[in-house]
C-alpha cells in the first residue's frame, strides 16, 4: 500500500474498498459533490448519490462527514443525499462552531429547501440526529419521517464521554501513522483499511506535514451557540413517523431509561436494536441499509 504522502486525495477513489469489505454486488456508483448556499456566501456541502430525485437524506454525527454513510449508500443503491454538517467535511463553518444543533438545523433546512422536490425521510446519527429532530419538528414540509441513529434527548456528557474523549483529543498529529494508531485504538473491531479510508475522508494534511481533523481546522467561534431548549418536548411535538435505531454494543450512548422515555414522548415510534456500536453505519452498515430500504416507499 503506498504511503499517504505519495498521492493526492480523491474522495471518489475508494468505493471499491467499501464494496470489497462488505462483499456487495453493486455497480460503480454515480456520486457527485455539491455545494448549496445557506447564509450569504456560506455553503453547505454533501454527496448526491444517483441521478434521480433523492429518496432519503442522511446526516452524520459530530466529528464525522458524509462519507461515513458510503457503505450504507452503496448497499441501498437508490438516489439519496448525504450532507456534511457545518464545520464538517467540505461544508463551511457555521457562526457557532461545529456542535450547535440549533444553527445546524437552520442550515440543513435552508439546504433541503433547494435540494428536495418533496418531503423525504430524514436520517440523523448522534449530533446529526439532534439536528434532524429540530428540522423534523420545525419543517415537516421537508420531512416525511424521522430516523434517529443511537441518539435521544437524554444523551448527556457522561453517557457520551467515551466518544467525546476521542473527538476532543490532540488538536494535531505529527503524521498520518500517529492519527491512524489513535483511531485503531478507539475502534478495535473495525478493519484497519476502513479506518485508514475514513481518516483520509475526515482529516487534512497541512503544509508542515502535520494532520488535523477537518472539524478542528476552523478557529473557535466568537458567538455563543443559541439554546436548543427541551429536546424531549421537541420530540413530543414531532408529527411525522419516528424510528429510533439503538446500538446494543457497549459504545452506545443510549440506555434503557432513554428508550423508555423515548416511548413516552413518541408512543407510536418504532424502536429497533442493532448489533453495533455508536456509529451503526460503520459497524453494521448492511443491517442499517436493510431497515432503511423501505423508508420513503411506504404506500408507494
């Protein structure tokens, strides 16, 4: 395998690895990078899979990017959008930093207004899930149903500490190998090739040879993020069908108390347990794809 410094990053050059790792019987995908204005010159970016009107929208978690759903999108083999949250991936930074669900929801709504022809299922993981929850409550004209991946309003700093400790690690890394070693240690069940590919999608090599995560490349925001309010109340007020995908491995951030309260807030919600860690799309992408396959096609 060539050294990382020996070639130029091409975000569309790795799909054959996803296909081989998960033994998928799919053709080479048609994927394009797009940008859409959300606030003046500030742009949100994402990946458009397929050439028809999108049937799903996928939103990643904190410190991730749209490519986290590559294997899921390949397995689904249907037109969809995978968005980069503000300050992540190729999207411009928002005014309140990379971890503000309220301002992220505003940006996502503005983007979807321009990208969708009709309401579609909105699938959000972790931070992307909290963002999607706000979008679904405030803009049901854009969302036909809501799928939350391993997140509820009950997730707090203590429950997510094993995730945030990794995310909030060193601000820079001396070289790619140092970054890969830390990532492998945090994800011992994943193939090293998958983690290597994920880093190439999610980190940047600076001119001095050091590496930085894409979500950490922007300066700290000067503005305080707006309050998001009581998200349990927000969940209660969502009028579209809701599904919770709960990971069952120890790295999940959702516990039994969260699930019970989720059922109280949305009595008609579907709750599905999946054998995976917090990043279900990385640990068990085929099962996630299977349960998403009919989303948007109900009654069709």
